[in-house]
C-alpha cells in the first residue's frame, strides 16, 4: 500500500514543474542582468568621477534594468523560498494549519498578481499608443517597453503562485 503522506504525482505536478522550469530559466537570465547592471553602474560611476563624463541614456538604463530585475526576480525569489516569511510563528503550527497558511498565501499572491496585471494593462497600452519616450534629451526611447515589464513580471509571479498552490495541494497528506 502506498504511503498516504507521499506526494501525489500527476498532470498537475507536471504543470507545476513546467512553470518552475520557466521561472528557473528566467531566474538564470536575471542573474546575468544583475551582473550587467553592476558593471554598468560601476562604469557610470568611474566615468562620472574620473572623467566628468555622464550619459542620460546609460543612467536611465540602470533603472530600467533594476526595474526588470525586480519584476522578474519576484517569481524566482518566491520559487526559491527567498521571500519574506515569519518562520518563527509558522514552524510551531500543525501540518493542517501550515497547509491552510500555504494555500491562503498562494491564493493571495495569485490574486494580487492578477490585480496588478489588470491595473497595469491600460497603463502600458497608453504608453505604447502615444509612443512614450524619455523626457530627457539623450534618454532611452520606447519607455513603453519598460512599462510592459510590469504585467509580464506579475504574470510570472501569478504563474509561480499557481505552481506553489499545485505543489502544496498535491503534497498534502491524505486524511486517514
């Protein structure tokens, strides 16, 4: 007889695995973006203070990369368990209470992510329709591309929350 506490494999677990592979791949890319951003900031500081040379474009690129890193890194951090939690309280509860907390947390994360996607969609559309660009001379054109990272980042977060929900639900112990 199978262990009742063993996770139940199935199609749902496969969906969760696929989502997590996607998030892992994006996380790997984001790690390189982080390295590129560090190099860009260091170069900008070096040029500014040693040669008194600065570029609006490269300074704007810094915050474009930072915003992208944060928006895409949210789902990666959630998957890795690097999100903020209060383990001090969580650790002392029963498995049933932990299950309720985990399911509620995944559902709330999913709801918040979907709300942000809905709210940001018109914002991105408006930026695209007017061809928004930097207000500064020499700044980055196509600001709508950066704004499009908002719904994309929250879509990844929603997918990871869904994967978390699937994992928690399929790994729950069966009632005896």
